[in-house]
C-alpha cells in the first residue's frame, strides 16, 4: 500500500483490502472479479464472464463506505469511461474532504488502481498536465505504475496529456 504524497489516498492490491478495512479506510475497488476476494462480481452477485449490461450496477455499485467498479484492465479504452470514473472520483473527493482515508485497489496494483489515483490528481489539478505527467507520476508517486493501454488512452484523451 502506497500513499499518494500528503493525501490520505492510498493505492494497493487486493491482498491489502482487509488491512484497509480494519483501518477504517473508504474503499474504491477497481477489480472486476477474482476468486476469494472482494470484487465487483462478489458484491453485485453476477455469474459467468461478465455482469449483465442491463443491471443497474453494471458499471459500479456504491455504498456509503465503498464503490465497486466493473473495471476491465485491457488494451481497449472502451472499458474505461466517464460514467464509471466520475462516480469513483466523486467518491474519493467526498471522503477525502470529509477527513477519511481512501484505499484504491485492483489485482496487482500496477494499472487500474494507480490509474484511478492519477485520474484523481489530474481532475483536481494536483499534478501537472503535460507530456511528462506519466513519468512524474511514476517517479514521484507510484514507481510500480504500469498501465494497460485502455487506462492509458482514456487518461490521455480525457486530460489531454
């Protein structure tokens, strides 16, 4: 689990979920499915390879202490969209302003969860928006950052970096 500088925003892996809960952190789950872990699938209760697109929780399910994203970590940016990301960014912002710590996690802590933390920084003008943003984020915030193209292209398109 790694803190984003002086923010009470932390990024990590599915194995750190229980620790974050024990510490009273609010949760952003960027993990679609993984056996034996808290995921979008385990919370929403869908079966098979994917959530039914007609489900009211297709993109995310939010409760007071957590938001669970149906976030696929792939090469195609069609799986990352404003309708999913905006509620996650709003959730983070609401809880940070409220004095809570927020833990964002995915499977390996390399692509989805650090991408969401970067999106939060970008959305709130807490990191420079230029061609060096990704290198700066990797160097100063999260050295393990290794985004899949879906996240990378979405970030570049939305924030113009």
